[in-house]
C-alpha cells in the first residue's frame, strides 16, 4: 500500500499562513523594486543614446550646410570674377587681354616656378582678379611678400579686399621702376607676369624685361604665360636663358608658361 504525503496549504488565518504570505510579499516587493530601478536605468540610457544620435545628426547636417554655403559663395564669387573680367575686357580689350581669368591649373603652373624659400618680395604684374596671386600664396609665398602692380583701379580695389596684407600698386607695369618707387625696398625673388604682352611691339616687351631684371636678385625668374606659340619676350640678343612649359590644357584657351633668367 502506497502512502502519499500531501502538503495541504495552511489554513487561512493560521500563523503559518500569515508568516508565509509576508515572506513572499516582501520578496516580490524587492523584486519589483529592482525591476523598476532597472527600467529607470534603461530609460535613462535610451534617452542618452537618442540625445547622442540627435547631436551627431544635427552636427553632420550643420557641417554639410556650412560646406554647401561656402561652395555657393565661392561659385558666386567666381561668377562675379567672370563678369568683372568681361566688363574690363569690354572697357579695354587690349589692356585686359583675355575674356576670362586664368584657370587654377594655369595659375598653379605659373606659381610652381617661384621658389618660396628664396627670400625677398615677389612682384606680380597684371594680377587682375587674383587667381595667380592665390596660387602664389598656396605655393607658400607669404601674402606680405607680394607686390601687385595692376592698371585697373577696379581690380586694385578688389585685390586690396582679397589680399589685405599684400601691397597693391595701381600703375603701369611697363614703367616698372617708377611704378614701384617707394614700394620695393629690397631686390625681388621673382616676377610673375600675366600682361598681354603681344599687344605691345617687341621693343616694349624687351624694355620691360630689361627694366625688370635689375630689380631682382641674381638668378631670379621672370615668369610669363602666353597663348601664343612664340616667346613673348623677344629672345634674339636678349642675353636671357629661357624655358617653356608644355601646354596647360585646363585653361581656355590652352596656354604655356615661359621662364626667363639672365644668362650668367
Ligand atoms: C590677361 S589679364 C590677367 C589677369 C590675371 N592675372 C589672370 O591670370 O587671370 C591681364 C591683366 O593685366 C592688367 N594690365 C594690362 N596692362 C597693364 C599695365 N600696363 N600695367 C599693369 N597692369 C596691366 C589688366 O588690367 C589685367 O588685369
């Protein structure tokens, strides 16, 4: 005969029942408290995560908006330069010499022949709206070392705004020593020219080079771009060494850069 032991629940109201109930209740209460605290922590953590994501997203959106704004303003400025150039060309086509500013590729090529380590001022003649000036600074020539000789008063005003630490001289580059009097206090390290030289007869171009070299240190380059296939500074009897670059195709029209130095 098998005997089964059956646990009967304590009778309601008995001491055992009350004791049992209060233990279970306090254990349950404890568990509920821990679960509630966990829940509060989870919610706080989730809130922190949401705030971090929102901060990151807002930052990225702000960054993108800033970048877009600066690209729009650069584009607007470029458009402005094109318009200024066309106006200048309409006013005086021979002096302006081009309908558009030089491309960054051509400007960089010109600047590449300047040694930024060579001390002394760097003279730029015919800077226009400043693409070559910008390339020279990018190359490592400090803005303060730049002496910009520009004929057009409108371009000079613009250059003074764009390059406030450079010396902007409004005047004629073909009378270089007179124009630079009082501005050039030591010999220059280089001269970079964008003048439309072919609008002048050969003797004027020769005279320009003859006037420029004594203003520079020995071995300094006279850098000139041209759309033409021949040397803009007449070479015969000039006593100059010359180097010509390959065609810079990323410019309209394609151009080459001549670098002249006095033969020693
Ligand atoms: C072909 S644009 C070049 C402008 C700029 N450097 C560029 O590459 O876009 C020639 C510039 O030379 C200036 N210029 C022409 N004759 C000049 C002169 N005799 N003295 C000084 N600047 C002159 C014009 O006003 C014009 O800004």
